[in-house]
């Protein structure tokens, strides 16, 4: 579980929110967030995202979760799947929480 704005968010909810964020932020018309597999690839043969999409998604994640991501420090693997994104967000939220 992760704390977001004083609210505990479980992993399933976090993944669901990220899927909705991907579809909404990137205007993926005709894609149902529920149809995105947690471990499915987001780039290439997956959803077909590109580097511009990754930057847009990074900004959206920062705004939604109040975290700060550095493009040059963020590993490409963090954007490989919804599970990877959720892990990155959870890690950043924990880091931010420990800084207090």
C-alpha cells in the first residue's frame, strides 16, 4: 500500500489509476484502460508509445502523485509496463515520504 495525499492506495488501485492516466493523457482513443495488461509492453508492439509519450506521461505522473522525476535519471525500464510504472511511483512516494 502507498500513501497519496494522506490516502492509502493499494497496488491494484494504483495500477488502475496509471492505466486511466495513460489513456487520458495520451488520448488513446478506442483503448479501454482495463484492457491494458499490467505486465504488457507500453512501447513498440504493446501500446505503441514513443519517447514523446513517455515525457508526457512522466509529467502527468508528477502532477497526479506530487512526485518529481528527472528524465535523465529515470531508467527506461520504469516505462516498460504498468507494473514498472507503479513500482517507480511507489518508490518515489516512499522517498518523498521519508524526506518528510
